[in-house]
C-alpha cells in the first residue's frame, strides 16, 4: 500500500512526507559513490607524495656521502656524481629560452585577440592556437631536433652542436605559447569596458589604451599566465629528452648552444635506455629525488599563479 | 592681425583633427605587430606539418600500408607502427573505462552535492593542483605503485610490472583531473532554475541530476572527455617511465591476455625512431607522426563539432 502511494506520487498520510525509504537509500548510495570518486583524487595526491618521498629517502640513504649531491663533476649518476644544481641549471636555461619565445608570442596573440580582433576574426584565429596546443610533445621534439636545430639554430650559430638547449628551449616555448596566450587573454578580457571607454573619452588611441590601461589592469592575470608558462616549461619532458642532448648527464654550464640535461630529461634517462642501472647503488633511485624537486617546484609555481588569478577576480 | 591668423590656424587644426583620417599610424603598426605573432604561430604549425609530411611522403609512397602492418624493427625498411597503434587503442580503453566514470563522478559530487565546507575546499584545491602536475611525475607514480608495488598483480611472468595494465592505469590517472575540471565546468553552465524546477516537483537530488543536469551538461562533458582523450593519445613521458618497450612484443593474442604483457604505444615508437640517427628512421618516425597527428586532429575536430552542434546559450 505504501509502495503504491509512493509510485503514484500521491501523499496519503503524514508518513509519506518523509519519502520512500528506497528512494532515500538510493540517494545515499549515489551520494557516497560520487563522494568516493572525489576522494579518489585526494588519494592520487597522497600516492604521488608517498611514492616520491619514499624513493627520495631510499636514494639519500644509499648515498655514501651527502656531499655527492653537490659533486663538482656535475650530474652523472652512473659515476656517482649527483650534483642536482647541474640539471636544475639545465632546466632553468631551457625554461628561460622557452619563455623568451612564449612571452612575446603568447602575450601578443592574447592582446590581439582581446583588444583588436573582430568577433569573426577571433572565431578563425583562436583555433590556430588551440591546434598548436594539441601538438603532442613528442612531435614537437621531433620538430625541434630535425628542423629547429639544423635549419634555425645551426644556420644562425654554425658552432652549435646538433643536440642543443636552444633548439629544445624554442620547441618548449612554442608548446607553452598557447597556454600563456589563453590565460593572458582571459585576464585582458576580464578588464571592464568602462576602463577602455574612459580612456577613449580622454582622447587616448587604441594602442595607448591597450598598453597603458588594459595591460596594467590585467597585469596580475598576465603574471599568472607567465608563471604558469614557466611551470609548464620546467615540467616538459619529451622535447628536452629528444632535442637537448646530454643523455648521460651534464656539468653546470650556461651555454645554450651545446647539449644539456634538464631535471625531466634526467628522470627519463635514468628510468630507461642505456642509463638503466637497477638495484645497485643509489643511481636508480636518484630520479625519485629529482622527481620530488620537480614536483615541489611546479606545485609552488602553480600556487603562486593561482593567487595572482584570484587577485583579478577580487578586483572586478 | 596676428591674433586672428592664430585663431584661424587653430580652427583649421581642430577641423582637421575632427574630420581627417581617424586611423593613426602608431596603432596600425602596433596592431600589425600583434597580428604577426598569431601569423607566426600559424606559420610554425604549417612548417611543422609540411616538414613531417615531406619526410613521411617518400616512405609512405614506397611502402604504403605496410608501415601500418609491420612492427618495430631495427631495419628501417621493415620498421612500422602496428603494435603502437594497437597499444594506443588499448590505452584509450583505459581512459574511457576508468578516467571518464571516475572523473564525471567526482565532478558531480563537487558541483552538485558538496557544500562549501573545509573538506570540500581541500578536495577542490587538490584537483586543481593535480591538473598542474607534470606528466613525468605521473610516470614516477605509475612506476612506484603499479610496476614496483603491485607488479605481481599487474603483470605476468617475466614482465616485471611493465605491463599494459600499468601503462593504462597511469594514463587514466593522468587525465583524470582534466576530465573532472571540464565536466565541472559543463555542470556549472546548467542554470540553477532547472534544478529548482526538479526539486519543486519532489525529485531527490540524484533524480534531478540524472534527469535534468546530466542530459543538459552532456555535450560539454563529452567535449571535455574527448579532449582528454586527445591529450592521452599524444602523451609519451609517463609511458616511458612505466616501461613501454619499443618492440619485439611476444603477444599471446586474445583480448585480455595482452593486459599483463609488455606494451608499446604510437608516441613511444615515434620517440624511439626519432632518437635513431639514420635518416631512414626519420621517415618512419614522420609517418608515425602523421598518423598520430591525424588521429588527434580528428578527435579534436569531433570535440569542436560536438560543441558547436549542441552548445546552448541559457
């Protein structure tokens, strides 16, 4: 009887207002299922942290001497030289080159799309950036090694090696450009039109308005875009693994025209290929150590960038 | 008088400023400069595609479909991408079966159930941070958990955990945050009034979600999921970490058995061929890239068409 009442939807007694127990049970089950899916994401984070720290601790424990972490030879895990500064500098060089490409290209594209392009042009131009963003990093690596290095870098600098940080950095920069453009465009788009109109009303032209009014107003979002770009550039792996050279390690140097190894490339080199030295000694475990440094660096950059993004939200 | 000529001159200047050409050279040049950045991006894309096609064409003309049907080889004239394609298809199954339901479930919880509590804010921040974790770190995670810790479960004898199962789970976990974030965006776009109408006629929360929210958010969810799939297709670094091999796969056939065996994927093969110094292998790599990029473009195009077809403005 109660079942019939609930299925027909009519309320016959006060008890029915509490609802059908089966519906309530189903509601609870669904809610718990969805919650566990959300909690699973927290488990992933915990697993990442535990996996990285576990391996990193293993590595440090296997080191005979902590001074090896600043070995004067550089980063050559096979010969027990673990100077993380060497691959950190490698990552830094590649990221700086990448941002020298991505910042002007990305911000220029963002400003054009946000301030100058007509809606119809936008609809045609935006997919270009989206397509560039969808190029897999292994493909960009191929392009960096087989085109950028011989045709651009080596023809400008004949003394450059075939594997060099400059070609890899340019490749990384091209891949990061769409990300910078998209975040920066969002920031400029969020600047209220009243500011632009006030500027035009004072007689400023479009160029002055976009560089002196819109750009400063969007500067926190633009900063966020650049920081996010750096974070992505540091974490980029395949392009440097293919085109930057330095497969066995690197010394500390700042020359972009020779091969170098970045933190990400060091991880892949250790886990695969000729450098695989399982079991014996600390070499195998060193990539966990590099991994946790990489994780902490990108995480803090992402958090800083998020703070900048939140600042624009609060302003407008 | 001097005064009156000054007035006339000033009047003339004001007239010219008001009636003359409105365009100023500075703005035009600046605008052209900005446009140039976009044109440069397009040019790079075209050069990339042109280079790849030019390198791939000779080998495709010579060997045609044979590239598709032959497996990895240390002889360039015999090398192909067959197992790479099969492996990549398997990996997509993992993304669809694991990442999609988990991601959509998590997003539904975050958008529909979660109140603004401390616990939920932590989950939310956590998901956003996961999306920014470099792919290679997911590779280390997969290596530590699926290869080393659960190696006996994920793989058969002699594989040491470096199985298709490990690779698939790693890739699925990697794209999970992307699926959650795009799904949450699609759910947020469904107007609140739709939900209130459902509650108003006595539906429970799940009934509202199932009958009102999900159907209306479906195009957005689908688009996001398809884009996550395109991302997973091109990802290489995490697969290398969990031990994707390049070739000489001894598959025992069947559909389930390969799960516990060694695996490879299309981008892994491209990586292997690219690293070889001989120019003949560059052609095989280029052919592989052409296949990979073609597939990714098709997948992306599907997503864009879906978005344009079903997008509704509320």
